[in-house]
C-alpha cells in the first residue's frame, strides 16, 4: 500500500513535468504573435490543454490499467464481498448487509487480533527507529570498516522473511537455541519463546527489529548526510555539548526522515503475515494472531470469504485513518529546512 501511494504520486508528478514541454518564453512568444486576436490565442490554449491531457493519459494508461485490474477492482470487489456470505465453493453470494461487521465487533477474538497487531506494530517500529538512529549516528562517524558494517547490518533486510523466520525458529529453540544458550552462560533460564503466551509476541518483535533495523539505519544515514555541518559547528562554537547538538539540531532536522520511517514502517508492520505464518501460526492460544493471519485463516481455513473481506476492509480503514492522522500531526513536529 505504501509503495502504491508513493508510486502513484511520483508517476503523476513525472507525467505532469514531462507534458509541460513548452517553456515560458515559447508561450510568451506565441502570445506576442497572436496580437489582438484573442480568439486565436484562446484556440491555441485549449488545443494545448487537450494535447497535454491526451499525452498524460497516454503515458498513464498502462499504469491505470494495471492498478485498475489488480488494485481498484480488487478493492471494490472486496467491499462488495464484505456485505455477503460466501464460502468460495458456491456460485451464489448471499447479501447479508452489515451482519459480518456486527459479528466481527462482537467477537472477542477479533479484539484480541486488534490488540496483537498494534502491540506488534508499535513495539517493532519503535525499537527499529531507536536502534536504527543509534547505528546511523555511530556509523556516520569516521570509523574503520564502516562500509563493511553498514552492508552487514543492512543485509538482513534484503533476505526473504521465510528464510529469516526459519533461522530465528532455531535461535529461539528452548533447548538448543542460541539465545537460551547465551542466557544459560550467565545463569538465566531462558523462556520457551515461541510456545509461551507471554514471550511469543516479543520474539516476533525481536526478529522484525533485526530484519528492519538496517533499513532504518540507511534512511537515517541519508538524512544525516543532508544536514549541513555548519550548523553543528556553529552550535559547538556557541558552547553546546554533544547532547544539546543532538537534541536541538540533529533531531529536529531529522524529523522529515523520522516521519517517513514512522508512516511506512507502521503500514508495513500492521500488514505482517509471513513471520507469523512460519514461526507461530497465530499461536499459542491466539497470542500472536494478527490481522493478516486472521484474514487468511477465516478465508482459506474456514471458507468465510465474506467475513474475511469485512475484516480486510476494517484493516484498510484503520491504516488509512492512522496515516491521515500522522500526516495531520506532522505539522506540529516535522521541521523542514
């Protein structure tokens, strides 16, 4: 969803700039040649607008067709399904109105899914941003082998979630896992991570932080490189210490980068599925059942397509509302140069 919104904006912006192939001087020259005959100028202006519109539509038509079939039609069909009862096998879809939503909001398991999803999203996004910023500040210094360490930390992000999940299943193994082995060396008995209702969700959060911290680090490194060094030097000359420079100079100037990471990371975390499906399958006792896995289970395990579509629609509305709220609140704390 985040890639869809960003790609549409970038594509539309590019087409808009591409269609404006007449410079301002050329347009003024045409106006001068038109003289007092405003009718010819009006005809040329409308013809220019029509040509630009057709050119933009020509460039946009492949993307509009692609998004229309795989995004807009799918979204519309999902909204229609959310008001029906269908089991994938029958050809008839019975219209039942808001019955799916009434059942959903009265189901305690659904509210447990909501809690689990936000628990996972808030925990993983917060820790990824904190550790990503810390690593970016460390590796932004002139350290030996910093290019190697940047690559090493970023490499988990380009690895498939399924492979990472299998690796962390072994790491979290209560008897032979690496984490419990290290804890045993210092006299601490490790928990049964993935089979404990208390520790299963923290285990998933730890795995996701390890997976995404490199991405956050790279984005923060890009933000740090855009901060003028003159500001840090001026603050140091005025007597500011390292903490004061970080708090009053670096953090405010990194607020656009933080805002971007919060929005995109939160959208991604709310749609987690792969790691849950491989590592815990929503268990134990629904302790790690999140939205997407709950939708998958209702649709393809219990064949409740209409109910699954209703849950998916609620997830879409939640993500849309949270994104709108974050964009609105960003005016108070995001500072652009």
